[in-house]
C-alpha cells in the first residue's frame, strides 16, 4: 500500500512540475506576435498605397527584401505595417549590402505628397565599416537626432538585430542586444534634439511641425520600413503591444 501511495505521489508531482514548466515557457513569449511569416505580405502595404509595391519581394530563405535602384526616386515605396500603434515593443533582424541604406520608422503618419520621414522618427539602418565610429546617422541612431552609442552594428552581409521600445513617450533603441539610444518624446529634451538636427524648426519647418508633436494628438502611428535606393533584407519581425 505504501508503495502504491509513493508511486501515486511521484506521478502527481511530475505532472505538476511539468505543467508549471510549460506555463513558464508560455508566459516568456506572452504578447509577442510574428508579423512577417516569411511567406506572405499579409498585414503590410505601401506608404499611401493599398497594396505592396512590386519592388518588395520575399526571398527563398524567408526574408523580406527591398530591391533597390538608385536611379528610382519614387515617393511611396516605403512599407507599412497596417495598424496604428501607441505603446509597443518591436524587433527584427536586418542585413545591409555594401553602401546599403534603410531605416525603421515609428509613429508615421500618411500625408499624401509628403515623404514618410517628415512625420516619423527614423531608426537608422545601414552598412558600416565596423570601426565603431559614433555619428547621428549610424545604425541604431535616431536618424540625425541622437547617435547610437556604442556603435555595434556588424559589417555588410551580416545579420543585425534591432529592437525598439516605445512606451508612454520613452523610446529605447537596442541594437544587437545592447541599449544604444534613449530619449523621451514631447519634452524639452526632444525639442532640443530636433532643433539640433536637420529637422529643426528653422531648417525644415514642415517636418518639425509633425515631429515636435510626433504621433499627433492621439500619440500613435504606423511602423514603416524604408526604401532608400539600395537592396536591403529583413526577417524575424515581431511586435508586442504594451498597455
């Protein structure tokens, strides 16, 4: 009888432990949603467009590619995730060729006839020489607004990771698992950063009028991927909405 009770207790303990372990693993991924599955552009469309521009393709390895052409200067080839977001975390991997250039936008607004970068902050993405040189246009930076430091982007041809956290005005850029840039929107700090950039009230009044109140009255907008005339690759794109 004692043996039977012991065996029964062992089985119950094993089931309970296994169940707890499963719940822990599930909660670790709680809230994260893959928004590009490597098979289709479902949920994506061009900036100010209904569909996906033909320059965007899906590669055999499941990555998303913008096929660049430096002679093409067409407005509206940037890609949007078709849902306005307020507080969120977003992460993906990107790869640049030599002299590759792209960007990740957040809080983008769609204004016919106006480029996306006039209404949204751009997280710079692109090729680097691997020297670690700090500039306001280097990968992981808030483009021309605040530099990524340290500069830890990998050389062309290698995959990088970028994660941004946008939460109640505080924005954090995490590149290759290192926090490289942080700032707070709608503050005096933000105003000073803008006025020391190409998006200043003096140099670019139209962009400034959007960026000083980025996200508009509702403080929300689209995530976008930039077409900038060169090939560029993206994969493992995930999103987590925050309260």
